């Protein structure tokens, strides 16, 4: 261990530690590795050290000492700024993040690499358009049939179709490899059957809802475990439903699958919190898309869901009730969940 020499009220090591402790904090929040912290911890050997002949505590140091002092300060400032503003050594592997004061890290949409599942659906298309508007660098379009994308989007340079049926493990694994640079995962694809518990004669519809809305979401997230979205500064958005919170019996098995996905969202959030990964749950009420046509008016526009969600991501929020309709329902739910559930429970299938 080298001895630190006094430098005014600070020692040489103090200044370097001040710089590297900033790094350690931001590295930890960003999922930084021990090796990387060690590397930066050794940067202080680059800082010129005062010669023993210099008298640091005298009021007017000799010019060579003064020069060394200035160089020391400048190098320390450069190291600190590189750490605080933008760590150039981590650029390749990190999601673009906005570093706010007081240590909050928010996902930055501009420059992000997104994967949107169900990109050809009503809300999926709205997400893709909103991401393009906000300056995403690349967007993987997860779809079961790439032909279904024909004519949907005008800007093609940034869009990369990926064949992705969430009930097919081989396609999930392949998508995980292709989209390994993803920084923003939007789990949007969903299946709904509007079948009751006893009105349905078998498990086919209920299983499909669970396969897509719960297991598919989990499997794809696992397949992307090494992507920046899950490792450093990224974000995961799970499009759940207001029906994850209250059960609508005409879509009872769908509600069950979304409640399962909500529990999974909370689990992922807890697991990824130490890496500073934002995990967002989205709770839209009925939205104007073909699959949900049986739900009553008034409805949200898909664009409201996409814009509200991306605003919340950029603001560092974890739960989103997009649009005024969802926010109104959330207020009702928070005040009296039992009364809301009783109201929803009047909509049932006839049981033969
Ligand atoms: N609309 C609403 O009222 C509402 C309300 C709350 C939450 N949500 C949720 O919002 C999300 C988007 O729904 P949406 O309203 O936009 O409905 P949508 O237009 O029917 O879109 C659903 C998307 O999911 C895809 N999908 C279905 N099964 C799949 C599978 N096995 N593998 C991969 N993709 C699959 C569909 O692809 P294909 O075109 O190949 O079928 C389609 O792209 C869903 O998670 C839904 O539960 C919707």
C-alpha cells in the first residue's frame, strides 16, 4: 500500500476515492461488475503523484509543484465527469439512461433498442409508432406472421421483424439471440378468449391465455436475460390489464392470466431492482382494438396506451394507468375495491 501524501485538506487518495466512489455507486445501480469497479479503482495510479521535494502545505508552491497540482486536479475532474455524465467504457453494453439528480435512473427512449411483441396488433402498432416518434434507434417487431406487417409502417430502416410465437420455445430462444442488444422490452402480445370458467367445456382457451399472457412473457424475458434490458440501465414493460386487479367474469380466465402476469411483474421488479432495471406494469381499461370488441364503450385509443406508457417509463414510474379512463377506474379501485368487484361480477356467462 502506498502512503497518501497531504494535499491541502485532502490527500491524493481522497480525491481519487471521491471520483471512484461515484463510479461505484452508478455501476452498482447499472448492474456494474466487480471487475469494472476494480478497474476504475486502479485509475488513481494514472494520476501524477506529488514529488517528495514539493512542500504541499506552504502558501506559495514552486512552479513544478503547482503544475503537478493542476494536472492532478484536472485528471480528477475528468475522471469524475466521465463517471457522472457518461461512462464511455460501458457504452457498448448499456442501455441509454437518463441520470437524474438524487440518484434516480430513468430509461431514455431516444436511442433505445426496443422489442415489441404483438407488434402487428392494435396497441402493438401504437407502441411502434410512438417509439419511432420518440427517437428509438431500432425496433424489433415480434410477430407470429411477418407477412401481417405489410403496409403497416412507413419507416422501415429501423424496423426488424422477428418471427415470434410466444407458445413456441424454439422461436422464443431464437428471438432472444437475434434481439440480444435490446434495451427496452415491451411484452405486449396477449390472447383473450372471453370464455367463462364453467361456460367453457375444456381448458383449451384458458390454457392458451395462460401460455401467451403468463408463460410466454416469462419465457421471452428469460431468453433475454443477458440483454442490456435486463442487465444494465434498461427497462421491461409488461402490458397487463385493469382486469389483473379486478375480475370480469365474462373474461374470467383472461383476468386470471393477467393477475398471474401481475405477480410475475412484481417478482421481476424485485429481482431486477439491484441492477437498476425499471419494470413497469401497464393497466389499461377497455381499448379500441379488434380482439377486445366485445368490451363496452367508452374505450381508450391504442395511442393513449402507448404514449401514456412511454411517458411513465421516461418518468421512472412502475405502474401505469394510461389515459383518463384508466386513471378514473384506478381511483374507483383504490377507494373501494370490493364495490368495484361487485359491479364487475354482474357480467357473467350463462352456465348450461
Ligand atoms: N384492447 C383492450 O381492451 C386491452 C385492455 C387491456 C389490456 N390489453 C392488452 O394489450 C395487449 C395488446 O392487445 P390489443 O388490444 O392490441 O389486441 P390485439 O390487437 O388482438 O393484439 C394482440 C397481439 O398479440 C399477438 N398474439 C396473440 N397470440 C400470440 C402468440 N401466441 N404469440 C405471439 N403473439 C401473439 C397477436 O398476434 P396475431 O396478430 O398473430 O394474432 C397480436 O399482435 C394484450 O396483452 C392485451 O391483453 C388490451
